[in-house]
C-alpha cells in the first residue's frame, strides 16, 4: 500500500466515523434535552428514555473504538509493507554492488550516483545508504530507515485517537483544528513524491 493510499484510507475512516457519530449524537442529545425539560413521566424515562440514552452512549463509544481499531489495522499493514520493503532481494542487485563490495574507497558523490541510478531499487538504496553510514559519508538527501518510518506511522495512529476524542464536541471548530493538525497538507504533499513501498 502506498503512503497516499494509507493516508486516504485513514482519512476516510475518520470522516466516516465522524459522520456516523454525529447522527447518533444528535439522537442522544435530543433525548437528553427532552429528559431535562421533563416531557416524560418518571416511569417512561426509566423504562424507555434512559435505557435508549445508555444504549446510544455505548454506540458512540463503539464508533470511536471502531475508528481507532481500523486506524491501528491500517497502520499495521503499512508497517508490514515497510518491513517487507527493507528485506534485501538478491534479484535486485545491479552492477553497482561491485563498487560497494570491491574494496574501493567511495566518495559521497560516488554513493549519490549509485542512489540516482537505483532510485526505485530498495535493495540497492539500502546497500548504498549502509555503505555511506559505515564510512561516515553525509548524503545530500535523507533516507529514513524502517524504524523512523514505523515511528511516524505510530505517531499518526496515536493522533487519530486524539481526533476521535473530539468527535464528542459541540464546537465543530475545535474538532476541525485537531483534525487539521493530524491531516496536514505537508504530510499529504509528501505522499505525492512517495515511491511504491
């Protein structure tokens, strides 16, 4: 799954959960108002209204939990994709591996040339980046390793939990601010340049 697909699925999950939550919340708030205004007898309240309110409150919590669980499931799939992409594949070795293993002293420029020639080859990228790290070479582009990528995904998944907590706010601007803080334009734009993981 590409990052953009992951991002879009997360966003869709949160949006659908919000819509479903708001429908149930509206019903809950209507019953709550009627209870407070005393439209019903105590017997009817205890027999019908309060149990329905309790049921709706449980459904609201269930919606939040469902969204968080789906965010975790999507995140785990994406993390597995990163893990799989980091496995070296002998079929992906190119002649550049001879430079990396030939005992030659390579410069930053040499490693960047290897990276450019193999820009869509995860095996060669990993080998070149490892060589650069082992030899203290600074590269002009940064290359995240799997642990950094996975931490970013965990942070995003955790932030979804915060967004979901704000489903229950009367102030839509507060919810929107939290939502926008998670689904930033920078993250979305970063997906545009993302290669297949």
